[in-house]
């Protein structure tokens, strides 16, 4: 559970998270690699997450022109922006600890997927490593939910019936093509 550039994308929607956990089932099955298919959904309380590292439960904005949950974009936006720079500039910038950020919805996909992010700054360990033996795991503010891989096809069918489809999450020609291909 880590991205090469230090940015993890999350969804505010449990159904969207479930979709991304199980949607690769057919690809794994096609290549006879189901033994490597391990769908999971992670739940995170971003306010507690930030409290552990910054002493503030505020979700940070990502630029000077944005306002976070606190109502001001001054110092908080700088921390969020520093971590984003650190994620994309190989640690020349960035604060040491990961933070949950509140990003602008600048793309249709971000809006459709209800995107939010954690940016890891200079700490490139996995979430499990960072939070091993902490209250975040013990009190289930960060929780790993393992999905029975044998139920993945049924779950995808139910998600499609609920309207959680490629074309809904990827509102462009690529998403539409995936939906048509799935049918």
C-alpha cells in the first residue's frame, strides 16, 4: 500500500473503494494468477491521521489559493504543498511525516471517484510499517478489510447493478469503452 511517488489516493466512497479492490479479478483470472489476487479495502480517519503527525486534525489544502477545513490557507497550505513537492521531487522538499490533504477536484475523474489523498513527504514506508503498534491501528482509525477473492465476481456484478461502473468512475471514452467491453 504505497505509491512510488509518495502519494496515495483514497476515496470517500466505500463502494468506489470496493470497486478498485476487486476490479482486477478478471485480469488476474485471465492470466491464471489468482493466487496473487489479494483484494483489500483500507479505511482511514484522516483527521486522526493528521493529528498523530502534526498535532492538528485539519485536512490540509494543497496550495496558496485553497482554503482547508480551518478556513485559512496560510501555514497549513504550505505544509500540504511542501509534502506534494517532496513526493514529486525525490525528497528535496517535504516534511518528514505523511499528511492527509484536501485537494481541489481538478479533473472529472477525481470528482466521480470522490478522491482524496495522503502525501508521504520524506517517509516512504508503507502505512502498515508507519503505524505498526500505534493507536491508529489499535483503535481502528486505520483498518484493513480483506475481501474474499472468491466473491470478487459477485461483488463486481452487484456494484455494476448499483451504478458503480467504469464509465461512472472514468467519465470519458476510456470508461465507456471498458463498460461496453465488460458487457
